[in-house]
């Protein structure tokens, strides 16, 4: 499903796809009594006619095509596409916050980001590798545990 979603993102008008990380299996964070998630990070370049809100609307349409519903916050879902960064844009409103407000707390975001963009300067002055190193997490193969480090 993630590779099909990445293809849909790459096919958006005005978007050029870049690197895609490998897929990591990660334990749920807030609502813990649910199946593990499959996560990856994709780099894209947006043309001048695409703004962050327009990109978000397009990504939500892709989520809808994959059967996404929004019944339980942080609950089970078929697909969840987030905008982590958008160049140097900083945005904080009801619809969208950039940089993503929880990305610096999430090993399942930072580890794949470090894989595809290890030298990226994050808005708070670290690289993805430095940021993930601060977190209480464990990576074994494709699995990421964070916080309590419990087994699946």
C-alpha cells in the first residue's frame, strides 16, 4: 500500500518524487491497543504553483482513495500521509502545522528521514540522525520500538 501511495504522490501535478526510505514497522504511540503501523518517509519537490495547504488537500484526497477514515485520533487507519517539512516554511494553524509538531519526538519519522536525508538541517538545528539519537528507542531490522521498548 505504501508503494502505491508513493506512486500516487509522485504522480501529482507539479510534484517530482525523490528518495523513499525503506518501510519500518512501528508500535502505536498514543492509542497502543492496535496493530503496528508501517511507516516510511518520502522526499518530494513541489513546483511553484503548489503551496503547503494545496499539497495537504491533494494528500488527503489520496488518503480518501485508500479508504482513510478519521474516527479515532491516533487510531487504526489505512493510510496517513503527513507533511513534515515544506522547504523553510513555518506554519501553524487549524489545518496544518509545519514543521510537523511531533516529528522531533518520533523515531518512526526521524529514522527513515535520516536514511534518505542524513545531512538535512532540521528547523531546530539538528540533523535527523542527531535528533533520533536523543530519543529513547530501539531499532531491530525493520522494527522500531519507542519509549517503553516493549516487544510486539
